[in-house]
């Protein structure tokens, strides 16, 4: 059987886009790129109102015509995440594209040096928000017979790396969850894909990892393998733009590593 004729695949200039973690890094770069490509409505979701206001101003400076707002919310909390998605549905006239670009504050470290009390926090802070918001937006997309979800994890989900046992576990959760949802949701015209970058310079995460002893050594070595160049947020945004577009209407369940050659997993 081919694609159902009643699936809805919208052009970029019709999309309502919600981005968690949208006030910095890959999320903000994606907002800028989508806005310049003609996306008319964007909602950034994050925890820091000051950073959110600055992000809105930055996107508006790039594309004055875009209707963009910021919502302060911690989507690791189920009730708050539900309120955020309902707000997004209202202000965007429906969430056609959900991008989950949230980032945790923990840095890679050997398992012996990770406190057992930190393990639940690492898993929850990294993986919970994408799982919750994906689950919450699906019924709305299902009712509209279309939509796209892009969850951002990392290469740690694919490549076992010393120091990334807990981060890798969280990232693998995002990837496996997303791929499984892709298989469930394709029947409703919904596509789900995952970005799994490695080192991305120009982000708060990169700044943190290069300030720490073990993680600094780990990612200096990783960076030396990026013979095509270390990725920047704008690289990831270009891939997001493609995945959001009608040209990717038949692409789902894929975990794509744009990483300059650090790995080929």
C-alpha cells in the first residue's frame, strides 16, 4: 500500500512549529532557519524567560514577518508539558512540527565518578521532556492526519564511549522511543526522525564539556576526528529544515548523525 491520499503534508509556509529548548543552540538555529524559509508561526519553549526574550528578538531580526513567541515551561514535568503543548496548539493554530532540542547540564564522566543519586536526574533531565511532549502532541497530529516530530539526541546513543554511560543511556532512550513511535504513527501520516550529532560548537553544551577535565579530553579527541569540520548549530538547522519539508514526506524512523566524520554509526 502506498501513502494514504488523506494524509496532510504541509508546505513550509503553512507550518506551526513548537521548539522545546528553542532559546539557544540547535533549537534557536532551527527557529532562525525555519523563519527565513517562510515558516509563519513559531513557539519557543524553555525555562529561562530572559534568554527566551533574546531568542525571540534574534529570530524577528532575521525575519520580521514571523509570528514568534516564547513560553517559559519545564517540560520535564508532565503537567507543565501538557499545558505547554495545549498552549502551542492554540497559538500556532495546531502544532504541525515539534522539535525537541532540550539539553541537560550534566557532562560526560566515568561511571565510577558519577554519584548514584545523580543517575535518575541525568536520565530524567535528558530524556523525559522529548518523550512527554511527543506523547502529548501525537493525538493532535493524529486528528489532523499529519505532522512531523524531530527529536534531538546524540551519537552517544549509537557509539559506546567511555564517560557517556548515563548520557548514552538517555540518548538511546530518545532514539528507540522515537523510532518505535515512527512505526506506530506512520499509519496516521506522522513522521518521526532523530538527529544524533556529536560535538556541536557554539552551544552551551560545548562550553560546559570543554571546561571539565575528563569531558574536555574526550571531546578534544572527538573533534580531531571531524575531518570534514566540526558541526555548528546552523548545520543541524539545515537538516531540520529538510526533515520539516514536504521533500521528506516519506522519511521516518531515521537517526541521522551530522558530525563531520567523528563517527559513521
